[in-house]
C-alpha cells in the first residue's frame, strides 16, 4: 500500500505508529503554578549549541497548551526523562487541566528544586535538562508549534552512573509506541563497521 499524504489521511495516526520509539519529554514549566506534561514529538537537534526540539499543539478549545504558553512567557523549562516506575504518573499528567490547576497537586507528583534559576524537576527522574527557549518555529498550516530549547544544565541521578569519571550512565526510559508505551529491553552492542 502506498499512501499519498495530499489525500485526506489521518496523518497523526499514521506517523505516530511508524515513527517509533519516541523519547518522552516530561516538561515542567512555571506560571502562577507549576505545570507538568509529557511530549513525544521531541528530539535532540544539535550538540553545539546543545539544543532539542519539542512540538506542542493546542488545547481542545484552540488555546495554546499550558506548557507552550509558559515557555513563551518565562523562556524556561525543565525537561525530565521519566523512568519505568513513573509511567502512570507521567501518563496521568497528560490530562488537559485548567491553567490554574497544577498536575503536581492533582496527581500527587512530587517536585524537587535542583537548578536555581529553572523550574523544579519531577522528583526521582533519572535525567533532567534545565533549558532556555532558543527559538520558536512556524510550520505553515500547522496548529503545532515546534520550539527549540537550549540545555543550560543537566541533572544525572548518581545511581545511573556506570563510570562517573567518564560520564557514562544508563537508565530505564519509557518510549512512546503509537498511543502506547514500551521499555528499552535488551541492549545490543553496535557492530564494527569494516
Ligand atoms: C506520552 C505522551 C506524549 C505526548 N506528546 C505530545 C506532543 O508531542 N505534543 C503535544 O502537543 N501533545 C502531546 N501529548 C499531549 C499532552 O501531554 C497534553 O495535551 C497535555 O494536556 C498538555 O498539557 P499542558 O496544557 O499542561 O501543556 C502527549 C501525551 C502523552 C501521554
């Protein structure tokens, strides 16, 4: 089957099943309260400067999602990479809440202040990136707004290190597969290219 994307297709349904596994950015932002939400249209972009991109859509009423509104307002976010044990909390935090409600309160998600000038991280996440807004992108005809953020600081939980001096670490992330999830499974060493 060969599908033409200029026809009336459910692009999202097709793309999210095929472009897998996607890493999950569990993003903490601040306005009057602290907002937490997961995003999987998310990827590393450049190492120098250290940037990542996340594409954020609209709420069901057409307003920008709280995460996007907060990042544009404060220019800051903390991107946590959740681990297996946090799957339920992370998933629950995707529920659309009114702007004045915090997912931290509604779903009992503990936060921890780690980097002075950034929003808190979700407690017990193995990895967190403390980021500043770098660039907003406009995709013609899209209701999604990709934003580029620059990593300013990074937290790595001490228990993740396999060699702390050399900064080697490992953890058990959650990946997005369609509308479901997967864990990493067996690690396979890269074959030597002849
Ligand atoms: C695993 C997962 C990944 C998601 N990825 C995205 C995404 O990449 N972009 C997006 O706009 N919404 C995504 N969502 C939906 C948002 O998490 C959801 O709309 C949330 O309510 C946004 O919250 P906010 O308004 O507090 O920012 C995802 C949801 C889940 C569960």
